[in-house]
C-alpha cells in the first residue's frame, strides 16, 4: 500500500487500518449469538427444538417465566426436554428469555437450557393448550 507523503509519519493510516479491521471483525460476528443468549425468532417455524439442562444443579421448571413462580418440577443437569417457544420474563444472569418445556409442562430460564444453537420460536400467548385460561402475559417482569 502506498502512503501519501503528506500522511507519512501521521497516525491517520494506522487509525484507518485499525478501524477497518475492527469493522470487519464486528461484521463477521454480528449475526451470531453468544453462549448466554438464546436464539429466538419472532416468526413461527412450528415444532419443537431439543434442549439440554446446562445448570450445575437441578433446574426448577416453573408455572410462569419468573423465579418467583412456583416450581412444577426439577430437571437434573444434562436432562433433555423439548422446547416449544420462548417469552421475555424475569432476567436471570442477564438473560431475559424463558423457554416452555413440553415434557415438564413449565417454564425454564433460557440461561440454563442449551438449545444447541437452534432457533426457538417466540410465543406471545404461550402454549394455551397447556394452560387453564389463567395465563398472564409476563412480558416486562423485572426480577
């Protein structure tokens, strides 16, 4: 690369190169989720996604997407269940998503369920076929 003699010795070429490298690195990772973030889609694909309990202790499956709700079941570390959908609820370890587990018929924090990088559908009226009509939309619950 030829540098203009006026810019030689100036920090501008180095700063420009650093900015371009940084932008390239950010662009390469923009579409990927980190390990602590669930892959949630707004549009429905239908079906379930396999999930594995990634908690070092038994995971409480709850009646609602908050740790304040009663536990309906506990799943051992490494246990598997089918994830039907996700909603925003109480944030756990910085993760606001909760998954509806089909087998356990309850909510588990996405912070402790590994979906192996697969997309989980978002559900605004979560799983009405498993509810008795007393569902409250827990979007915006703060913990």
